[in-house]
C-alpha cells in the first residue's frame, strides 16, 4: 500500500497545474502521526526550488504548517 501511495503522490506532484492544489491541501491536513509529517516534509523540500513561484509559496506554507504543529523543524 505504501508503494502505491508513493507512486500516486509522485505522479500527482509531477503535474505542475495540480501541485499548488495538492500542497495547499497538505498544509491544511492534520497529520496525527509524526512519521507521516516527516515524510511529507521530505517530499515537499524539492518543491522549494521549483520555477513556479506559486508552487514554492505553497511548499513554504506546508513546511510552516508542519513546524507550527511541532511535527518537524
């Protein structure tokens, strides 16, 4: 199941027009497991170097939401 999840997330995040929407959804999602939050934080890091500024700002929003919840630093 985890492999399917990783493949699905990778495919969705590769579609540029969906990245902002997905990242905004992740920023509002309440992650109860710290390990899940760490995985999301790791997956979002490459988006901080994206050419599209909206994607970068959404990635920052996710990271700040996770830090605000005390999930990662």
